[in-house]
């Protein structure tokens, strides 16, 4: 519906300007889609029904190779039109582009209809392995599905990608890494969390993309046109055998955790050391990541670090009351992979994008005295928002479902502000930054 607009527009520059102004005005009037938060993604109409009778009043630019580079500017940020290929989307909040310049890597060419837009280059923070997995998740054909016990709201699917060997045997499990977990539309924020993880150089969360499914194998609610996150299924995440505690790779109480974080030497480890395989620096990564996203349900599932609303799960499940007795508090979702037992793996990263700045949960940072270097440097550079925007742009489905740069802006600003709060915290507490371990 938008292509004719663009074609005419290109031929008549003054009309373009007029149309752009009109569009911006209308865009400002019509409310923008709520960014991810509020417990659900935007209810969107299915792709098959673009309602031709009522053309969108705010012609969102068509994000293809010809127009993308400049199309994602937030309103009022200038309207320079870029030409040609190979240009990257103009980075959001464009004050001084210089410190944010990175060398992109070649990554095949952009094909129309691709759900991932690398446009010949990939952001340098996405590894080749990330890109392969994102491609599998975004384009792989669903060949089977499995319910995940005790998780009614997610579905594990096996994905088949061109060129893969045909899956063999009826009981295909996911041991070969060809599966994804389809979550609820409201979990789309996990895709942003994946990009945040990579932009910060943490490399602890699992690849994720947004996708709309149409496979007849899937239940109707999965094919009704809403974007859902698909997270790569890591086949070797370790879970405790204990059915009451299978959300952890090791058991760790809050007090044990705080004890473990104390600088070595002052408290010589005697006897059993919980989660001993996990390197010390991992906790700084986790704390930084969870603070930016305000993920509570690893380090503070009881919401002890802020005053929760009565409707919060931690209140409804009577967890918050336990804050009075720290000996009862435990960490959850502390997971490692068998292939890398010294590293944490971050799953279920649905944070709290709407969590108010006045109530930020600093308990997440408690006891941490070292933080990862690359992540802190990225926060200091002031480039977090722009890099994230550039990274999210790769995921066409996420980008479009959230209203592009304008729709994502508030969310990215929130993350940047939390980053600044974190930097102030480091400074005030004289905390050190250490070189990253791989
Ligand atoms: C941080 O270091 C300064 C200067 O060394 C010192 O005055 C201040 O008390 C320290 N603050 C904390 C919280 O340790
Ligand atoms: C990122 O993590 C993956 C999987 O844990 C690992 O294979 C890879 O080497 C890591 N990349 C970097 C740059 O550390």
C-alpha cells in the first residue's frame, strides 16, 4: 500500500516534503504504538489484511534497501535523504556520530522478503554464530512442535532450514541445536534484551528474533498475525534434578550469594562452595544486564529492592513478605550450559521496560564490586541507544511491529537513562571495572 506513495514521491521532491510533513503531523496526532511494555505487544492486524480502503494516514517509510538509511529518524531530527546502498540506518539521537562508528562486517546481500536485514553488512557485535541462529529462527520452517512441561504459554519447535539434513527418526529432540522456543507476544522484549546483551558485549543471552508464524502445525493462537519472540533453544542448559528447583543449575541462597561475592581472602572458602564453577566476573555481567532491564526474577524475585504494587506477582505469591528474613531468600534462573559451566546463561530476560526510574531496584547490584569493561565502556560512550537501534533494525519484524525508530525511541531512552544511573552508582561507590573474560 505504501509503495506507490514512495514511487510518486521520489519523482516530486516538493511533494515529498509536504507528504513527510503531513505524515509527521499525523504521526504525532495518532498515538504511537505502545513500546513493548504494558504486558503485551501491540495488537496488530495480520499482514494478509492491510485494509486497502483506509490507507494508513501515517505512511511509515518502507524499510527497504533504497530508503532505509534515513527513514528511521525520529520526527524532527532532520530529513536528509540518503542515497545508495551500504549506508547504515542513521543512528538515533544523532548528536555526534563519531564515537559510535563501528566497522561493520560483510554479511551477504539483502534479499527482498528477508526477515533479517543485514544489507551486506552485519553489526560487529553480532557473531557469525548469532547470525546463523537468527537466520534459522527467522526463516526456518516449523517441522514439529512440543509443549514444554509446566510452561503452557510457550512452544518448542523444530526448525528446518534450507540445506539442513532432513531430520531423522521420529523422536527428534533438539540436541542438534535446531530448535526454538516460541513465547508469548508480550515477551517480545526478550528480543530487545538479546540485542542489548550483544551491543554490551556480554554474550550471555541466547539469540532471539521476532516472527509471525503461519505454519499449519501451530495452534491458531500462534498464527493469528501477532509477532512473537522465538528464542534459540540451547540443548545443554543444566537443570537440577530436583523438580522443585529445576529452574536452576545450582542452588544459591541470597546470603550465600552475598558471602560468595566478598573479596577473596577475607572469607576463605571452606567446605561446600555453591555454584563454584561459575566465574566471579559472571555476577557483574548478570547484575549489569538485569539492572538495565530491571529483571528481578533472578537476583530479587521477592522485590525486596523496591516497593512493588499489590498486583505484582511477587506480592500476590506472598514472596515479598519474605524480605524480612533474608535467610529464606534464594536466587532463581541461575543457569549454566554443560558446554560452558563457568559462564552463566541468561534466559527469560523479559524485563520491566515501564518500571519507573524513581523505583529502580538497586538490590540487583548489591555486593557486586566488579563490572565488565566493554559494557561499561559502551554505556560511557553514549552510543548505547544508537547502537541498539541499529541492531534492532536488523530484525525487520520486531522493527515494524514496534513502529520503527519512533516507536522504539522511548524504550531505548529508558535503557540509556538506566545506564547513566548505573554509571553514577559505580562512581559513587568507587567500583572497579575489569577486563572482560570471554
Ligand atoms: C570513594 O573514594 C573516595 C576517595 O578515595 C573516598 O573519599 C570515598 O569515601 C569513597 N566512597 C566510598 C563509597 O567508598
Ligand atoms: C559467545 O558465546 C558463545 C556461546 O556461549 C561462544 O561460543 C562464543 O565464543 C562467545 N563469543 C565471544 C566473542 O566470546
